């Protein structure tokens, strides 16, 4: 499968799991987690959904303009989601604060992805 289809597939899977995680947090975790940890969980869900949409934007940009920077952006969004949202999910569910040290690495991937996407759009012919 070509990279554009992979990015779109990852976007769809990430969006679906984000909705499922949001429902899980709203129904199964409310009352079981502290308000603070529930907020951490909700932040993970929100950023996962944002970057699921970012994966679609990267796939579309790459298919529309044929820019490899958009593919790189998509992979940065995927890795960022695992690191950022994944570490926040684990922090919220386990209470192990050290997972918070992983979160900024995901944030850097998100920023790099948006910069790569912007670069790809800027330099597209």
C-alpha cells in the first residue's frame, strides 16, 4: 500500500480509537479517576483526534500536491500520537507520573509534523 493510503488508514483508525477512548473516559472512568487525571485523559483524547485529522490533511496534501514533506508530516503525527496521547493515557490510568516525561517528545513530533506539512504546502508546485 502506498504511503498516502497508509496515512489515511492510520487517520481513520486513530479517529475511531479516539472516539472510543473518549466514550470510555466519559462513562467508565468518571468517578474512578481524580478530576486532575480525568483531565489528563481528556487531553490525550483531544490531541489524538486533532492529529487523526492531521493525518488526513497530510494524506490529502501528499495526494493533491505530491509532496514528500506531507508524508513525513503524517508519520510525525502518528509517532506523536503514540508518544503524546499514549503517555497521557498511561499516566491517567496508572497514576505513574514518570509517563509525563515522555509527553513532550510527542509534542515535538506534533510540532515537527505541522512544520513539515506547512513546508510541503509552501514548496508545492
